[in-house]
C-alpha cells in the first residue's frame, strides 16, 4: 500500500512539474533574429538606407510545415500598425527574412503608411501576430534596448537553445556590457543562427552571396 502511495505522489509531482515548465512559446513560428540599425547594404540593392536595410527573420521551430498566411509583423506598443504580412509556407527548421525594403513595398501595395519595419534605434518592441477570422493573436514578441540596436548589431536566438537571445556583434563588438550578451558572431540574415566569428577572410561580397543569394 505504501509503495502505491509513493507511486501516486511521484506521478502527481511529475504531472505538476510538466505543467509548470514554461515553454518558449506556444507557437511553432517565432521571431528568430533582427537588425534595427543598419550601417551597410543588408538587402543588397547597392544602397545603404536606414529604413530599407533593417530586417527581421522568423523561424519555424516546430516539426511540421506552417502556413504563413495571416501572420503579420508589427512594432511598438499601443494601436497595432501592420508592417508586413507573410504568405506561403515555412518548412520545419527553415527561416524567412523580411527586409525594410520588402516591408515598404508591402505597405505601399496594401495602403499603409510607408515606414518600413520601423525598428527604433533607441529601443522598441517587435511583435508577430496571427490573424484568424475575427481573432488577432500575439504569437511572439521581443523588446530590445538601445545597445541592441547600434550599427550592424543583430539580436537573435541561440540556435542551440531557442529560449536564449544573444547579440550578433562581430561588426560592432559590445565593449560595454550588452543585454543580451554579445556573442562575437556575424549576423545571419536568411540563415539559421549559426556563429561565424572570423570576418577577416570574408569580404562583404562573399558574405552577401552566402546569406542573401
Ligand atoms: Ca532603425
Ligand atoms: Ca540596401
Ligand atoms: Ca539568422
């Protein structure tokens, strides 16, 4: 009888522990990386522009393909203003990048004010929503501070631990204390967030071929 009682206690403890472990997110699709203060030509159009060269990347962290129709990006608090609407589908583990120039074209086509992604360099909130029928659900959200938005620093999830965020600061090292911490890696637009720390042998042209083509 005592053994049965102990088993019951263990079972209740296990169930309770399982229920109280916080998940990274209830969604398969997450904000994966973003760059708010571009100082180079990230979208590859030959011009460096504070609006068009910002970017946000999302990832499908689940094990099934996800329909992206109905997913929207927004920034800031208060009234929601859509900055970009996704289409198509995203395979498991795959990422999708949106540059400020993509956002500008989308805003123009859909009759919204043309601000691009509008990622404030002094800090901001970026949010990913899913609109389904009359419901607007917050899927993922991230708030960053000023230091995370200095020239050519991106902020992204550690690909080995999606709940951990780091600053990809190889182009503009965090000499001060950064939040989240600087990882010494180059930003990875359009690719999963692996860490390449050496940029000495890579010209920007070759980096662009790896990440944007
Ligand atoms: Ca900006
Ligand atoms: Ca550009
Ligand atoms: Ca990336």
